[in-house]
């Protein structure tokens, strides 16, 4: 039976971070079907930071009660250097990390990810045996990664997260998804994020078209439906897992995710 990886991006951009409350929510989300947790490096007040203390505290609490795959973000709109953005990669529990495929307008901001930034992050992931999830906001970014992959080694299989819904980026239409999907290189894996989602049709279409990963969570949207917002991330995961099962598929377990993405075992120190 085909497995679908449910990734939970549990903290919205401006929201403060309470590691204990976050861990309780993510633990329930894993019980409902999530197998990967994506977090940014933030202060307790919710500001992006090169300091990894809150990220580490959060993941230590989360992994105390789950076997979830740990994914750290190297992105977000900030004035940090790429070296500072990659600080979380030195945390020994990190198994996967976001790697941004290029620059784009993101809302009213410009999201800067130069070729040098892409190369640096790709090499940092490879050196630490961390599996990158490549965030792509337009079709041209797939070609950016093709260029960089000729210069810097990547762990295989290569995984793309096709991001839709941001102002300035690809919009969540079936036509856009079909076009974007057609440019994913053969043999590579792909998944989707639907920012600003207020329904489930786009994610269901992506699953039907073969998405390996579907990301859900407060970072992208709180909506359970167009009239109702979730109080907890686990409610969103529960709804998505039910859609996956209705389609005759199954949410992947953390162990299965590690096999599917060829994630290297982590060792402290």
C-alpha cells in the first residue's frame, strides 16, 4: 500500500513558542498520523534567531514522547546570513532540513536565496548526512537545483516541496500543480505545501497525483474548513490522515519515512 508522509509545521510565523505546549500538540499530531515535524529556529517570542536553544528544547520535549522525524528550517524572512540560518544543522537530532531553491517575492518581502546560499546549505546538509527537503516556489527553482547538484553532492532520493499559495509565488490551482509536477525530474520525490489553505481539495489532488509528502500545520494555515479554524495542530493532522485513508492510502510511520527518504541514523556527538 502506498504511504503518504504527513509533515506538521506546527508554529505560525508570528506566534510565540512554548516548548511544553508545542510538544504536547506535536505528540498528539504524531499519534493522529504525522511522521515529520518542521520547526524554525525562534525565540520564545516568535522571532527568527540564530540561537538554537528554543528549537533544541522544543525537539527534546517532542522526541521524549515520539519517534517523529526531526526537520529544521534554514529559511524564513530575516536579516540572518546563510551561515546563521544553518545553525540548527549542528543539532544532533536534525535528520532533515529545508533547503530553499531560490529567491522570490514572499508576501510584501523579498526572500533572498542566492546560488551561494543554496550551495552552502546543500553542502552543510551533505556534510552532516542530513536529508534536505528542497523548497521551491516557482518552476525555475527546479532548474536552480539541477545546476547546484552538478557542483555540490546531494543525498538521494532528492525531495522537492512544491510551495503554493504565497503572494508572489505559484497559486494553488490544479493547472499550476499539473505544470509544476511535470517539471520534477524523473526519479525524484515531491510533496506540497498549501499556504493560506481554507479547504482540502488542492492537497487531495496532490495526493492523487502522487505526492510523497503533504505538509500541514499552523505555519501554513489553521483552517479545518472555510468557516472553522483549528485550536491545535493535531486536529489538522487528524483531518488530513482521514483524507489519506479515504483515498485507500496510509500515513507513513516515522520508521517508514526514514526508509523512504534514506535518512541516515543520528548519533550524539
